[in-house]
């Protein structure tokens, strides 16, 4: 997977990573809603990313 992930506002956000089925690195930002048990693409990174981290910062 090699993706970044962060929990925020009751959802899980996953960024980038590697798609073994497509054989490519990803630039997508996806949100998982555990109450609905659904995934949604909510944006894109400026470029493909792998082996990175994510952080959520409030009140900046």
C-alpha cells in the first residue's frame, strides 16, 4: 500500500500509495466513512506519493 493515513472528524483519510492492480503510484485522497462503510475520492495530491505520512493539525 505504501500510503499515508490520518483519522479526522470521524473518518479515515488515505493519501497516495501504490495500486498493485494497476501497477502505478497514486495521487488520490480518499475518505472512508465507517458509519456508512463507504469510500469516496475527495481530492488529489499534486503528484503521486508513496512511503509518506499524514498529520492532522487543528487551530493553526
